[in-house]
C-alpha cells in the first residue's frame, strides 16, 4: 500500500442507493479507497472522484488511476456511530425497500477485511469489530458482510453470535488464479476465498456468494468449475453479474495483462451489441448451471439492458419479444434475496 492515511470523517451507517441488487438498505464503509485494486471497480466513478480535492491533500493525484494505491481509514466516533445506528433501526418498514432485508452491508465502497499494515491496520480491524458489537447489542438490524479477504476469519466468533441476523459472503467470480491476478491484482487468491467460505460454514455461519463480476474469459467450463465448488457449501444465495466496465478501465486491464505476459478478451467492450450479447449469454449460462445444481441463483442484469433500444437488440438475439425480455429482466430486478429464517 503506497498511501495509507487517516480519514477525518467518522464511519457511520448510511442509506445506500442500490438498484436491483437486494443486498442491503444501509452501508457501513470503513475507509476511503481499497487496497485490492480491482481494475473493474465502479467506486472511483461513483464515490472517490467526488472527494478528489480532499484526497489530493493526502497525496492522491488521480483518484481513478491510483485506485488500489490509497486507503484512508475512517475515524471511530462512538457517539456518531450510535446516532446513525438509532436512525437506521428506527426507520419505519414502509420507508424501506423490501429487497434490502433490513440489513447493513459491510462494505459497499471498500473491503472491511483488507490487509492494512501498522497502527492504522489495527485501528481498522478494531473499528469493524466494535461496529459489529454495537449493531448486535443495540439494534435489531441484520448484517451482510461481503469481502475478498480471509482475514475475516478473525471475527467468525463475533459473527456467529448474530445467529440468523448475519450473512457472510465472499466475492468469487472465478477459481482461475491467472484471471484473478489480472482483474483483481492485490486481492487474495480465489482458492483462499473458497477455503474461507468453507471455514465460515464450518463455524456455523450462514454464507452467500457473489460470483460477480464474471469476466469475458469465464466461459461455461469456468462457471461450472466455480459453481461446482460452491454447491457443497449450500449458500443462502449465489449472486451473479457479468462485468461491465468503462473504456479507460478496459485499457488499464489490457495494460496490466500485458505486463504479466498475457492478453485479455476485450471483444465484449467494443460495441453495445457485443456487450449485450456477452451479458445476456453470461447471465443465462450462470442461471442454467446454478439451477441444475440446485443453487438459489440471483442474477444482476444491468439496468441499461432495459432501455428500449437495448430491449430491441436483445430480442434479436433471443427468441422472444422486447416485452418478454423486459419481463425476464424485471423478474430478476425485483427479486428479494433469501435471508435465513425468513419465509
């Protein structure tokens, strides 16, 4: 990590603006930036770019190009956190999107268990653990944890104490380590994540998987390998989303792959038609394979697929009318993900 610093704004529970994800109603983000350096990440565009002036004070010249090289650990202010917890816990049910399962997500713009060295790393770990304790003891909210890091094992004891109020998940797009090194260069390897999921299951936790985002190289055989490995864990839900990235990120991925002496498949990003075909085929393949394995698949089709022109394009690729394609998309967009103990 080239640039690790303290971020003055405290970590609090805030409403999130997810569409069609069914992950949570609120987010708890522990840091600004993320050490995992995932090349496809949407966070610079929707979050850190807005903080560019403040980040520049900490030596970040380009929030997008330097993604993965900076992390600002948020302050822990107990009173500020408890105030945000009371606001969230007191929100009337009719004001909440039902697909959020009344859950707080750790985290949506960073990883709650990324490895950070030194005193700030200790502070970050303590912040996560203290927040979990307070949510457990002072509210009735649920918690969803999504990470790429086996460091989460250190908190399995605390997570288990939530019972059915907590879901623990790993992002696992592929088991192909070569692909992971290209697209997620600083994140722990896929097999480490799979072993962590198995350890979470053995520890008595309810687990889920985000097979997202899968890459153009994740063909039917690759998906089969990943889903076959996931199936014995009996996850509560398996989410799936094909990659959808901006042009500059495509160039960065190509450059990083070249530095590793390999190449990536960028055909899906060369035209709208190409991406729509790729996305539809990937979603359908994941649904087919997951269903055959008895897995509770929850697809995340991009909202842009519902635009009129895109529906007409999709209908040309698929047997059905634009209206039928729209109905299929909406069946996934409006699906409420499973939660243990909930009927």
